C-alpha cells in the first residue's frame, strides 16, 4: 500500500476527515488531499506530526514493517480498546485468551 492509502485508511478508522486533519496540521486541504490522491509524501517533521495526531508511529504510516500494518477493523478495535478502563481491558483480555484457547483446541 502507498502512503496515501495508509493515511486515508487510518483517518477513516479514527473518524477524522481530510479537512479536519489539514486544519490540525495547519496545511492547505489541497496538500492533505495530495498525500492521499497524488502520491505526495510529507517531510519528516510533518510525518511525525501526522503520526502523533493519529496515535500511530511514522513506521506504521510508511509501512516500514509489513507486520505492523493493521486492517481497518484491527485499528478500530485497538482504538476502542484504548478507550476502556483498566478493569474493562482485563475482561477483554480474559475473553480473548479464552477464545484463542478454544480455537487451539480445534
């Protein structure tokens, strides 16, 4: 996947429009849209800002490691998980462990 595709996928998963992201970065909408539709890539300083706002690493956006690329559904689940309290995270963790153990028995 190209940078623009990863960026768009991540923006959608976070519920952030291109217009909102451009405003947060203090760049023109046309520049933001160029990253997504025209293959433009930001300089390193702006890449770090984008990653920080989206709560991902620059490596994720650049797909530096193939294993670090998450699907839209995985990213959504991770974001929802991060919004849970510690006790809720514990419950989710136990449920996931149980489901994995059931899969391993098959």
